[in-house]
C-alpha cells in the first residue's frame, strides 16, 4: 500500500522558522523533522511506497530525503509549482497518478502515535475512511465534521455551525477499493472550477459524502498533533522532552 503526503506549503504561520525551511523539515523530536516522523511511522505500519508532494523549499526536502532514506520505504517527490497560489486540493490533483489503487492521504503537518495509523488501516472495507477526534471546544481553524447516527460523514468544513459539529478531521484518510476512483474523479471535476485553486481537498470529500458513504474512524484517546503554529511546535517538543525526562 502507498501513501501520499502533502508537504508543499511553507507554513507561514510558523515564520520566521519557515523563512527558508518548509514546515515539514522543522525538527519536532530532537533532530527528527515532521516528515521524518511521518515516514518512519508509515514504514512501521507496512507502507512500502510514499509520494511526497513538495513546493516551497523543494530542493531542501529532496536533499533531506536523499540523506535520510527509510529502510523498506520507496520515497519519491512530486512538485506542486502552484504552491504559492493554491491550496492542497491542487496538490492532490497533481498527485492523482499515484492514486490509482489503495492509498493513504496524509497532511504534511500531522504527527501521531502508531496506534492512530493502525486504527485507520483496520478500516479494510470502507472505500473512504476519515480519521477524526473529538474535544469539548473547537476553534475557527479546526476542520470540523458533522456525522449521522452511524458515524458516517455528513459534512466537513471549518465553518460548520457549532450545534452540528461531531468532531474534527486530523488530516489522515484511507482510500480502498472504489475509493481511489471516487476521489480522483471528484478531483477532476473540482479543478474545472476556478475556485479550486484556493480550496482544500476535504471540500471534495464533502461533495463525495453527499452521494456516497464516507466512513469515519475515531482516534479518541490516542496521541496526535497538528503542527500549524509555533505554539503547536514548541508544545510537541515539550511533550517529547517530558517523556524522555520521565523515562530516566
């Protein structure tokens, strides 16, 4: 099984840390960057091929990948030349050639414990499965979801009304069986519209859910973090430092 990792963005909310280095190369545990964490986790889960969509700092990412191969994991890159003017829907569309059979899709700023990935991979029969978590309060930047009584996706957007919010996407999905074809066909349709340049790929998942069941898998109680700001980054680093200290 393969994975597609979306790492084209600069991460402007992390400036000046990302003035030269893209977000995916920021160290999160010792010298290990976000991308290194993700690739190691994917390899441990049995993923054998990864396509990393890159843009800002592409040469730095390629150099890091060349210097840090992961045993058992074939890794290739794909350039999104529109990274400055587009959002991640375009990155997905450019990577559609890698989506012809079963695959995982992973945001380039999400890190997680192995159990999160295992739980998503256990959704063998779901054409599309979206990993979600739950919390008491959601902020404006959370990608919120609305669910039916069986836990299937009804809607996903940052701007969902609070009364219908049933969780948030963590930026990890699996596509199996008919799922890859459903997703790539919806991407092809979406890019015909000019607004696609500034849309998230989850808007395509939302559209699919209006006609086809999109399952969700809860990772409640498991550890994951989205590294979207300096506070997120330093918070994750502190957690790892505390773990090391407590293990001594």
